[in-house]
C-alpha cells in the first residue's frame, strides 16, 4: 500500500460520484446543493451501478478495457445525465432553499458514531491481507486478468472456479487497479470500504427526510456492527455489493409504491440490473422484488371493497399500515328532526265498548287524513276464510260418521 495508490483510488471514486450525481440530477432533479450533499451517497451508488453495467457491456463487446475506456465511459454517463436533465427541464441546484433543513442534535450524534465506526473500519481494511477463499480463488484473479490483458480471457476464465459469474465485480476491481497504478490486492480492500460507505450514506440520505433520526440511527448502527459486516464487508468479493444493490432497489420500490415517483422506479431498475450482473443470485433477488412490486398494489386493490365499507378514519401515507390506522370512531347520537304528527282524534265524553273499538279500528290513509270503517276488509276476510271453514266442517263430519255435532240429538 502506498499513498499514491490511496490518492488514485480516492480520485477514481470522486469521478464515479460526479458521474452518478449527473445521472441523479437528470433522473430526479436536485433543488439545492444541500439536497445534493444529502443524496451524495445515493449518487455514488448510482455511479457505481451505471459504471459496472457499462463496463460489463464493453467487456462482452470486446472493447479494450483500460484507463481511457474507463474515463470515456464515466464522461459519457455524466453527459447523458446532463442531457436528460436538460430534456426534462430540470432546474439547476440553488445555493439556498429547496426545503433543506439543518441537522439536529440527535442526527449529529449518530453521524458522529457512524463516522467513528467507518474510520476504524478503514484503518482495519487498508492493511488487510487477501485471505478469503473466494477472493483469491476467482474474484481477484479475474480482475487481474482484465487488468493485464485488457479484456476477458476465455481460456483463463474457464480454468477458474465459477466461470459463469458475471464480470461486473472483476471489472470494478480492474478499474480500481488502474486507479492505483498496480494490482495492489491490499489496497483493494479500501475500494470495498468506499462501497460500504456509499451504501450507508445512500440509505441515510433517502430515509433521512422520511424517518426520524432517533429511529434511523440505531438501525444503521445495528446493521454496521453485525458480526458478518464487521468481519467480511471489506473482502474483495461480490456478496456485499450484491446486497447493497438489492437493498437499495427494494427500498426504492417500496417508496415508489407509496409515493409513485418515476425517478424511484428508474433508479431501482438500474440497481436491479447491477444486482443481476454481480452474481447469478441477483436474478432471483430481482424476480422477488418485481413480484412483490406487482403483488402489493393487487393486494391493496383486493381489499378496497372491505375498506370502503369500513367507517372513515385517519389515513396513512403507507398502504401497509393503513388498515392499522383506520379505526372506527365512536358513534355519537345525532338529533334527527321528525315530521310533525297529526294530533290524536278527540275522545268522546262517554266512550262505550262500541265507540272504543271503532276508535281503535279507525285509521288514516296515506293520501288523505279521512277516517274510514274497516267493513270492506272484514267482508273480504270472511269471504276468503269461508272455504277453510267448509273444509274443516267436512273433516269433522267424516270423523263423526256423517253426523255433524249440530245434528246430534240432545
């Protein structure tokens, strides 16, 4: 490890950051430079994914892979982002404004803790040897072959383990070798430290405006101090870079399901492309993200009928917690104005049995307020019930042997 190697690696990552920043401005737009600083981690990961995908295409096409190719590719990516921003009418970032807010005390404390952790990890990684099996067995040898031969050596790749793995990670490692000036396998660990730092900054930048620092900070610290992350995050292999691409793609797809912004889906597609070109497992992970993205709106639409019948309640921005927030409100009795009723009919001074029964039988019609006697109704009831009386009388005559009870002698 030399100072020249570290400086060259730092300059190369700054170039990747600039290319990713131009692409991010073209796809999303940046309102202010403060917002650009907050999303610098996302811009860096966009640059890594874009440069990795472009380098893979160039290697497969047989283009010689050297310093000139890497620089030209980075410039083309940056210019493409600027042209896309011009076409979409993106305004340039302002020095002030844009909804930028200062960092609070809680967020500053967690930023300091994460910074101390990353600094310790950097000191541990800049002198780490190449000791893991996958690194020295096929990942680093592939990168050295691309670095020395300027392309994919088919015969050499077939002699290594896992020859069918995509060449995105070896291409990025070969670009790091070009930036360092030699195939320095010790300083190569610093490149993966840049990947880890960019991923943490990307997650913090995307969720910082949506999640409180008291919740986001502990979660990031728990992820960073996990034993596997501490022990293997700087190893020159593709596992953690695949995880970074997959996590960012899943996060952006989840935000797209809630906010429906086109830039989230565009960047998620880029990260899924990078994941599929990192390892073969990336294809399965990309399929899982796509299936989840398609099934989530369908499941929400299937329960739309049940939610429409539920009483109104407070809404939530996230559809996953909407059923938990839509609680029924307590019912309140609302006074209902009733139509005025007609006064009851006056009772006579002396109401005998006949007058009381006639008063109970009198009613008012729906069209007029005149009272009437139910004589026609009673007559219709008697006529309708006459056949049943005849049938009952016939059955009783059959039981008595043809003699009705009325004809029985006293």
